[in-house]
């Protein structure tokens, strides 16, 4: 279809009293927010944040009702921006998508032009969502570490939360780029999959949350991609090699953490915050070009689960329960 219909199907989460009702329903185009670019959505994905947007105490949804889905990929069917033509394959993620503005779990959406990324050559819409927000965050983590000077000759890199979307994609990128890559996960069931991705070794969750009586432990890691936060950060900081860095993007292990200044003032390490949601559009588009080329995580296609809008309740529950392995894609177009 090359025009926006008056009504279309969408997966909607609506808070009513102390509960959230969620499911596929007819949604009126008139209820979409304003924007310069209208997209027919082909694919989205399932992320932890999407799960939080559909539960009463998730503290993610900023409008009610909300179409969740923090990323999407599809085709432009109308545009008031001369740089984004009708028929252009595009993707979008971050900013307020699926949080304070309706997201990717709908057949159509209307977006600000400044949120839209033309799909890089070599990526299909499905490829883009296989990478998705999680893969973008992983790619940004690696790019920021390398911009600081990291290279494979510096030593091993540890990825925490390795069985999740960000962690698994970070491993795929790092291995492809020649790094000795280690994984940390609390899921024994994920070990075989991680070894197949090419990790050099696996640490348990207990290994990376253990407390130490010393502010600095023996130097081990050249860098780390931390998708967990909480008690993992003190371990990473006190075991980094001189001049190493942690790219931190997650808080599934908790928000607070306690450390000392000694890793910073005696080993010159750095803690790099990774925020993919508000990244300026020029840098976002540039990084997607790299995700289609030198940062492309080529080993992800074997761990993809597809669901339709009707299958979202089970998928969202699974990711909140920590039962999702690999990537979950949402086939929106029918």
C-alpha cells in the first residue's frame, strides 16, 4: 500500500487502573503523532525495554495507550522532507520511539525526519532489525572503545551479559575484528552458543560480581563491554589493564555500584557511558553505515526467532524473564 489507511493493526499496551491490557487492535491513523515521514513498517524487534513498557511497574511508558517497539524498519510511503523520498527503505530507533511516542509494533507509523535513517546499502529491513537497537548499542560500544585507541593487540576483551542481545552482538563484532573475546553469563545453557560464536573463554556471573578486599586486582582485561551494571562494574574496573576502558550500557544487574578512585588514578582506566537512544542523527546514520560494512555482526543469523504481532505477549514475557536467547524479530507486515 502506498498511502496511509484510516485504520490499521497495532499491538497496543494500555494502562487501566493498576493493570496493563495489551494486544492487537485496530488503531486509527488520526491518533498517530505528527511527523514529516510516514513509514509502512515491515519489521521490528523485541527488547527488554519493550517488555518494561507493557507491565504496570515498568517505568518506561510515557503515554497511555502506547504502541511499544523501540525500533522499526520499513518503507517510506509519504514524506515532507526532500532528502527522504517516497519508496526509500528506512529504519528508526531510540529518541522517544516506543516510550513517549508510538513505536514499531504497528503496520504504519509517522516520524520526525530527524529520527529516520535511510537503510544502508547491503542491509535489508530484516537485517537491520536482526541488528536492531541491541546491535546498534553493541556497535557503538566497540566504536567508542576503538576511538579511544583499543586494538586487538592490546589484549583480551570481556563482554558481560553475553547471552543478551547487546552482549551477543558485541561478541560477534569483536570476534570478527580479531579480538580475543571472553564472555560472562549467568546462563549455563548459553555456553555452547557463545563458544560457537568464537569466544576464548566464559566466566560465570559469580566470577564478575565477587567482592575483593583490594581496590585493584591483577590486570587482566584490555577493555570490557558491560551490559549488566551493578556489581559487575567494580570487578571490571579493578581488573582492567593500564589504560583500559569499560563501555557501559546496561543496568539489568542494578543501577548502584561501589568502587574506589584507584583504578582511575593508578591505572588510568576510563568508564565510557553508552547511550544509543539520544545519539544525534548524523552520528547515528554514520554508525549504521559501519554496521552494514566493517562493524557488521555476521554471525547472528542462526539465533533469530520470528514472531508476529499476535505472538508478542509470549515474547515480551520471555525477555522479561531472561529466557530470550539471540534476537527476537517481529514480522509486522503481513
